[in-house]
């Protein structure tokens, strides 16, 4: 699997959302829920409609860590879920259902959806399923959320791991010193 980056530009996020919404409401929801929750793709793909539809929170057991994860659904996520249910009529079963009734799409299928969509809207960086989680963390950090809180949300072992994960380089950190000049 190729190394992927977060989508750093909100303009590119908006373009990809618009593209995916026009292609398939399920794919749009996958993107929106992924970049707003920070969940791993394995946990996203296991979600059932009834776990998120008309809900305020998601409560799951993470596949990778086995830990319980409980998080609120943002207004953006709730709206996307409502649009999905209205468009599809699905109120139960796999949230990201494949054409095979009852089964979710595969990780490979999700990768293709995101990678192709990114390419179509002109994103040059490598984009895949892990881009969702990295974008969540990157934009949380950019909006001023303390790195130790993001570390906890992602279950990382140290802040340095989280900084490397979201692509914050030593030069970017050094620039704080160069640009402050009090």
C-alpha cells in the first residue's frame, strides 16, 4: 500500500465532496464521515445504518485496538447521513453497502473511490483510505486543537508520532521560531 497524505486544502476537500456527491451518495457519505470522525477505514466500513441514522453519537469497538470508541456526530455528518437515507431508503444494514446485499464495500473499493475522486478533482498527492483519518487530524491541528488531544483521539503513543502522522515537518515547527520575532 502506498503512503498517503492528508488533504491539506479545504478547497480540495470541498471539490472532492462535490465530485463524490455527484457520483454516489454512499461515496460522499464515506468521505464526509471519514474526515469528520477520524475513524479507521476498517471501523467505518463495519458501520450499520441503524448505528448512525437519527443518532447523536457513534459507539464502536475499534477493530485494530479492541478499545471502545464513543464520539459525537457533527452536524455535517448528521446532514450527510440524512441525505443518504433519503436518497437510498436504507434504514438498516451496512451503511456503505456494496451491490451484494448486506455486505459493505471492501477496503480496496473504498481506496479506488477516494483515489479516483481525488485524481478527478486535481489532487496531486497520493490519496487513499487513510487520507480520511490523516485529514481529520491535520485539520484539527490546524484549527488549534492541542496535539496531545489529537494523539488521544487517534490512540497514538506520543505527540511526535501524531505530528509525523499528519505530516508536520521539523521545518514547519522551526518556522514558529523564525516567524515569531517578538
